[in-house]
C-alpha cells in the first residue's frame, strides 16, 4: 500500500499542471489507483464483462427452453444457470454499472475533486473480482454452483454442496463492497459539495444515489445476516431455518425480502436519476417538478422497506397481512407515478431530438411503465396467488430490470461517453443498437406474459407442449437481444480508438457542472471548488 | 485550496463512522429476527408455530377405551397367540399390536386369519390401516413369525361401548398359495377359549 500512498500524494501534491499526472503506468496503476474516474471506468468495464457472462448464461436457459423436453443441459445445471444468471446480473452487472456512473459523475456534478475516501473506493472495486470468481468458479466444484434461484431459499440452500458456500461468501464480499461504496457516496454528497451547491440544487442523479446509498447501508447487512445464518445452519448445527431443529424456513423468506424489496429500488433509483438528466437535455427544458422528484425518491425509498411480504402471498400469511401488503405495495405506484408524469411533462412542448441517449431514455420510460403496470397486477393478492412463480413474474421483472435499469444505463453511457473519452460515438451504430435492443427485448419478454397467464411455471427446464410456440418466439428474441449487445461493445471500442472530437458540452440542452469541464474530463478536476451559478445546475429552476 | 486530498477532513470520518454503525445495526437486526418472529407469531396467533403439535394432540384427545385381543386357530397346525391381551387407548389414536404364529408341523401351512369383534356392532368402528388378516399367510415348516395390526378406533364409537374385543381365528386354506395339500398334522388342534369366529368382514 506504500506505493499507492506515494502515487496518491504525488498525484495531488503538484496540482499546478495536473493533466500530466495520471495513474502509475501499467497494470499496477489500475490496481492502486484512487482516482474516481479510473475506478468508475473499472466499475463500468467490470459490469459490462459480467453482463456478457450473465447474458451467456441466459442464452443457455433460452436455448434449453426453445423446445420442450431436455435438449442441451441437465435440470441440475439448468438450475445453476438461472441462479448464477440472476446473481451475476443483479450484483455483478447492474449494481456495479450504476456505482461506476456514481464514481465518474457525482464528484464532477457537485464540484468535488474526488470521492471522500479515495483509497476505500479502490478497495470497494477490487473486492468485486474475487466475488465474481467465487460465483462463476462454483460451477467447477463437486455438486456445481448454487441451484436455488437467487433467493437462496432454505431448505434447499441448507442442503446443497460447497457451491452454496461459495455463493454465500460471494454475497458477503459483494455486500461489503456495496456498503463501503455507499458510505463513500453519502459522505461525498453530504460533505464535499462546492459552495453554492445546496442539497435542493443538486443534480437529480446525486439525489437518487444519496437515497440509494442509504437503502444499501440499511438493507445489504440484512442479507449478509440472513446468509450468515444459512451458513451456520449448514455447518455449525444451528437451526435458524432448519425445521428439523425448530427453525422456520419461512422466516428466511421474510428476512430475504426485507432486503430484497429495497434492493429492487437500489437498482431502479439510480436508473431514474440518469433518465432525469437525459430527458431534460434532449427536450431542451429543465426537469419538471424537481422538488416533487426529490420527495418521490425519498418516499419510494422509505416505503420499499414496508412491502416485503408481497413476495410471499402464498406462504400462508393471514388475510389481514395479505391486505396490508397489497395496499402498501399499491401505494408505491403513487411516487413512481409522480416521476413518470414529471418526465412526460418535461418533454411537453420541448424541442425534442432523438439521439441514442434520448432513445434509450424513452425506451426506458415506455417499457419501465409496462413493467410497473404488471407489478401492480402482481401486487393484487387474489391475482398473485394465480400468477405466483409463473412466467408472468419473469416477464414483469425483466421489463423493470432490463428495459428499466439496463436501458437507463445505456442512456447514461451514450450521454456521458463524449465526456469520458473526448470523442463522439458513432450515432448510426448507437441507433442500430437501440432499435435491435428494443425490438428483440419485446420479442423475448412480451410472450412470457402470455406463458405466465396460461400457467407455465418458472425455473423449469422442460414444459408442456402447448407452451412451445411462445417459448420459441421468446428464445429467438433472447438470442437477438443478446447479440445486439455486442453492438454496444463495438460502439465503445470504436469510440475509444477514434471519432469526431467532442465539445466540452456536446449536447446543447445539457446542464450541470460536468459540462463546464473539457472533454475528455482531465484526470483531476475541481481541485479548486467551482463557482456554482444558476446556468450550471441540472436542476429545474 | 491547494493540497486538496492529502488530508481527509475529520467531518468525513464522523459521517463514515455513523454510517458504519447503521450497517452494523442492520446486520445485528437480522439476527434478532428469529426470536422476534416467534414471539410475534405467538402473540398474534397468526402462523401458529405450534400447529403441528396441536394436530397430533387432537388425534389422541378422544374417549378412553379398553381394547382386548384374542387369538384362535381352527384345524391348522399353527400355534397362534396375541402378544398383548389388552391395552388402554383412546378413540382416534393410531396403535399397533403384534400377534405371534408358530408352525408346529413339518410342512408348509397356508392360513387365513378371520377377525371377529365383541360387541359385534363395534366392527364398523375398528379402522385397520394394515393387518396380517388382509391376505393369506404362508408358513414354512417350524417357522415363527410376529405379525402386526395397525388400527384406530373411530371417534363415533357408540357411547355404550367401553371395551372392544378384537379376535382372530386362523383357518387353513386347502390348496392355498404355497400350500402342500394333505399334510395337516394335528387336524384337531385344541381350540382356544374365547369368542367364536363369526367370519364377519375384515
């Protein structure tokens, strides 16, 4: 660590000509960097690699489901694929992607020189690769990886082999990384804003991350506690969840979903934040209803802790409990609706243009609302009892997670790529990426609503023959969607190699401190706090 | 502000340690859930964690009954005895009793046990889950075998019945499965005392 210390001090010691002071050369530079931009870049690349790994696993799933019967994989391996697909996509792809955005953009948005704890930031990132190796490596151990689904429900998770232990340790490590990252983000936002950047003038992306980071700190340790209890049930003779010893497996579901529902908003809120920047920029208007947006974010964050048992309507909870959780869940639609209406109103009478970031933001707006609507359908107890564990649920959460969070991440990536690399991406290729993604996404997931309504259960490698046609359509869409994502890789690589030089503010409608910096953003920025004026603010005024 | 990041402001550490405490509290919060969960469920009565025990209790909460067992043979070379001649039980309770059979002959004997009940109208209230009387039994020469009956008494057993006698009589099945016909030694084996086989339904 001494070397890191030196680099760090050196990098900041002579700030007069800071453009020449970067990270140490070679691979060790990446290991030891404490620069928020380097770490943001590493988060983004890590998440994209994990996205491709998790995506390949989903293609194993869709390949097997192309036709009824067992074609390519055993049922055990199928279960491992769907479990790892979910864990990798949630913890390895989507969450690190938005942490990457946070690292890159939050200091530049609030006028801070770096994150509050630069060295802890390095550690937050470098915990991720070991966790990823534990998760993917568990496929190679006897008995294979965890095959419980990402929810890790006992009794199955108490009984499985060593792959389960590896998944538990991976969750521990990922949790530590998230908590450290969150502490860093909260401290940065609360303590390191430039003078004049008051909380209620802060860009919306910072607001969403502030609430998200609180959600992470409150909920990730609960998941860590739950899997620790699983671990002691497995190896140390405790009976937290083991019914034979007086434990209760349903208790695990309560604890898991007490974490799991805030987790949904941990993923969704930063996505809301990105979209709240992109839509105003391409509408040439300020964000409509800034204050109501802030309160809506806080309300969503708070309510998310009180709706967990809507995942558990069929576990035998009493009717009063079902009714409470139903009404509480429906209540979340109110602040979410406020946000959707604000985005739409932002576009109202705006001068809209449809570059790739705007297209992805609109795709997000449209499809996330579809996913939210099916979520309301599922929230209704009487309906959910029929649809529980069917493909309707799978369709619902992929509309929210893929068309919601992932599309928002793409909107953000295309929006800020010129700032990161200093060059414009290939607009035509970006549009191809968007249109193939949105078409194939709907081909893949819309038929799953019909499958679920017809009663096809999720998490099975085989199915009754009447489901064949829709599954074939869905698989074709999934492969199309999967390969479309390689277009994004092509766009980014092409952008890194060359392209039209980007202006400091390549989007004429964009506002915010980050656009006052040259493109690409210098290695060190805002070492002297900027003067925040009204025209810099991304917030509506 | 020249040396920006060489020293982290003390205020940052204060926020970070406060947030760390929240994280630790959250972790501990997970571990207090098992006792809280149990207490909450017992207090509200929702999700009765004692439900399974109560269910078993309800099975044996019936009326006390004395059960008597009796064993006879008719024209076979078998010695047939009940290992337990009487027991106290409750209606609704599932019990198992054993009978012993010894083949006294030098040849294979095929027999069928036929039950009878005293009082006779108790027959409809003895619910057998399994019984050696459900099928023919083949005994090798000199074989000794212990055979079970698993049954419960119906809760609707008439109030005037306080004692139920279950009696079995073994009959030889000539030419039965595995039988060696014409070898019945001791055809007039002494009939044990007790109620006479009536041949009522099994």
